[in-house]
C-alpha cells in the first residue's frame, strides 16, 4: 500500500456523500484503487437472521455468502468487531476485513484486497474509519433504494416480517452509558414481537412488545402499538401515561379482541434509576457479577385488553457492570416438540455462559439456544431478545 496522502479520508468521505445511493460500492472501489492501489473491494451485509454475510450485487451477478460463525476471516471480523488482516497466497498482498458498524449497529463487513500496508496498523485504522463512513452513508441511502435491503435477505420475507423489520430502530446501539444488542426470530417470518429504543441526553427508553395473534394481523397490531407508544413518548409525558395512551389507541381499534403485552423501561443516564411499566408477558433478567436472576415485576394488563386501564410505574436501579436481558413470551414460554418448556433455568444458564460476550452475541445465543431446544428455526412463536450492558456515566460527563 502506498503512503496515504494527508486528508485522504476526509476527501473520500466527501466523495461517498456525493455518490448516488446505488453507487456506494463502485465509488468505494474507485477511491480505494486510487488511494491504496486496492485490487478488489467487497461489501458484505449481515442477513436478517445474522447467520450469513451476503455480498452487495446487482442482478444477474452472483456472489458467495460468508457464514458469520466459523473460521472465515470476514465472519470473524463481524463477530469480534475487530479488523482481520488475511495473508493471501499472492506475494505482497493481503485482504483486510473491516467491520462496518454505526453507533453499535452491526451492518456488515468491508473486505479490501490490497498491497500489504507499509506502515502496518495506521493504514488499517484508516481503512476501519473508511468502513464506518460507508456504513453511515448506507443507512442514508436505504431511504432512496432497496439495493442494500435486498442484500440483507437470503430468502423472501413474509409481508408481516417486512412490516416488523421496517419498524425497528436497528439491532444495536452504543453510547457512553450503555451498549444494546437485539435479535428477532424467526427472522424471515416474524409476526407480532418487536422492540424499540430511543435516547436523549438524559434518558434511554426501551420497549419490548409481544403482540397477540399471527401473521399480518399481529404485525398490524404491533405497528399500532409501537406507533402509539412513540407518539405518546414524543409528547413528553410519563412512562405510565405513555402506556395508558397506547392502551386507549389499541382498545379503540380492537375493543379488547387483540392486545399487546409490553414492557417499558426508562433509564436515567446520570443516576442509573429505572422506571418500569410491566404491561404483560416480556420478562426481565439481570446479571450482576456472577448472579443471574429474574427481576420480579408487578404485572399489569396488556395494552388494549381493557378500556381506560390505568398504569403505574415501578422503580429499580442498575449499577455499572450490570447486564439486563429482556425476552418475549416466545422465549420464556417456548416448548420443545415433546412439550417441555424452555424455562427460566435454561435462560439463566445461557445468560451466565455468555457473560464475556458482547450484547449482540448474548442476544443471539439466547435465540440459538431456543432454536436448538425446539429443534428447528421454524418456531411456533416469535422470539425477541434485547440485551443491555450498563456502564454508567463517567463523573467528567
């Protein structure tokens, strides 16, 4: 790799911003060929099930998907969230695999085949920053083109799943005070389960919804529930009042025939105090040091079950180092094919076993354990898992 000119990264980022939405990859190829003498560049996006990294291609082109797990260097870069430099059989050439992650949301991997960096690590660090810049532009481009959404799917989504994925804020989010990772299954046929989060300078709000029903009916219900909660939250009212307004919206539409079990959490980022409304079946687990326990909450009526339900808040506190895991009923009430429940013990064991893993890997491990227990990815119920590591705010902030 030739010596990089001063300011190349800023110039490259400007070129990416100016590129048409469908030309991010070709622009990246041109830039890296010019600045780093790259021979080829591949953009791999994580599929909805987080099992494969799939190349962004234009039909009728073909490309080989890479498993997220295993020994493939691109998969290792994605799983570990660290650059992996692969030594190739071509003398003087390496392939750098750079995780493409935006504020904790893992999108995929940028793979670049180029001459071995003369200056070692500094060149790889700049490549990693370039991969992040592509990630930012990709999220913006998705508003204008389906190219990258199509790149994430290994098969067709059901209409219900299409609706649910469009509701999500992402599958990860990282700030100074916390790190979030989440997973949904069955990824290509999800129905009523969903999660949502939003952050301000002072608070983080997380909701996990478990809509009654299946298919389109469940997706429409959850869409209404999530939209009603967002609308109430943006009005600046308390967590209990947010639940009450969403309850009225759902009851007004379905008159109690359908409802959404929902857990609402609001974190004070400065103190670690948490306000909670438990409106139904999602369960909350906490790992503090080596102890995993289910947090017992006062279960209230699901949103929309009865007219004008009043909700109240509970309080708890998190400490730096705590890990919280929220699971929908599709996890904690799941049964194997011979009728045995997945159960709380299995959940505790999985959470404890993944303590050193990232929040993303823990969320996926819970779902993987459920799939193995059930014996198939074709689960009878949706499964949603949200995992959060609480770091707390530094005194200097």
